[in-house]
């Protein structure tokens, strides 16, 4: 059942927060909010009105209740038993995207220097950041056109493709912690690697945005590079079926897709979930897959590859919720 209305503090567990201005959905099917188009319901989904509303929401949720922050749901699977707590949807909410002259703790960037700082909030789609940069004659952001998620998700997992990674460009991030406090952090406060980001001093925080340093250059050439990358993506990925992008990280010196294909798993199905016949590191929903089908197929692929090649694949996708 859906409820779209102004939420009072009693709806989120009490506290001193004012009446919140976002949308609250009860028992909301998460298949509506994840790229796989499968999975169970969230106990509560909240869509903030803006950053201030998000801050009050986080402050209002009891500390013993789970909060899950979701962008486009492009690397997320919610199990069929659903997920407790509050799911916060940021895509379409945190949409600021701008060239800025300075950021906290760093000297200002003169307008004639050969780089520029771009601030992007977490809800901005990564391809939109790529196009924005090219439109302003900035280069080095083209790879984000191939990432089917938000800036927040790209920062959280150090998303990358075509030889570039998100944290190569970051000079500062803004986070929101579990107390509802905003923080500005520098890259040296994190351990980053291939599809991995972690605070050196662990705290429960979510990325709200980031400042990216990009070189000034030929915007027309950048736009052509984006078009080329998108053509390559269309040719190599099963974009006609619901999927969550690459399911597994590439092992050092190898490719997950090659290992999966070498095990004869291209086209292998469990229920409505299938290892893509176009790209073996993608699992697609043929139209009637459950989250259980997808998770069982992930586990099957992991087991086969490890048994036959002695390589343990590491997942890129995140799985939350209860098994049915």
C-alpha cells in the first residue's frame, strides 16, 4: 500500500525533528527501485524533499533501526523477504551540479587555470556528470557515461570503466553521518582501491556529494569520446534486459567474464535469471526472475568458477534484506 503525504516525526520514530516534507511509502516493492526489477518490499521508503529534509530524517530514525541509502539501484539486490528499516532514495533529490571556484580547506581555483572543480551531489546520474563536463570544455569525465548509477554510488564503490576510476578525480567529498551531521573529508582519510572505498576510521556515513578536479580541454572531442563509449556499451552489454551491470569484480590480471564463459555458463538459467549470452559478467532478468533466482545464480557462478579455476570471484553487487 502506498502513502504519499507529509510525514510527521511520529512516522519515523519520534525525536525533535520538525514535520518532514518528503514522501513516505509503506511496504514499497523495491523491484520498482532497482535495476534488476526484482525483489521484495521495503518496510518504509523515504524520498527526501532536499538535503535539509534528509538531514532531519536521519536524525529522526532511532539508532537501532537500519538505514539503507539507494541511488538508481544499479548494483543492488533486495531479497524477496524484503528489508526492514528505512530505505532512502536519493536519485532525483540531490541534483546539484556546478563548477565551483573553491572548496573548504583548499586554495581557490583561478578562472584561467588549466583545471576546474566540479561539484556533483550524490543523486546526479553519473552519465549526466560526463555530459556536463564535456559541455563546459572539461575532459577526463567521459568514462562516467558508461556507469549506470549515481555519483553517490560511483564514489561509494570507486566505480570505473575504460581505464578510469572515480577516485582518480576526487579532491574532497561531503558525507552525512548517522547523527545527521555533514562532514567534508579529504581522499587521504580513505583507503581506496579497485571497487573499494573505506574510511580509515570507520563511521557510518553516506556520500552526499564530491568535488572533482577536471582538466580544461576540447569539449567537442570529449563529446565524441562519450558517443564512442556509449556505442561500445550498447554493442557489448545486454541493455535490452534488466540487469545490475557487472556482477563480479575482475580478478587481478584477468576478467570475470572470461572465467565465467570458460566454465560454459553463458546462457545458464535458474528460474527467470540468466547469465547473459552477450556478456558473461552480467546476469539478466528475463522478465519473471525473483531475487532468489538471481542470488542462486550468483552463488552457482561463484561455485563453478572456484571449482574449475580455483579463483574466488568477488561480488560488485550488494545484497540486502531477508530470504523468503
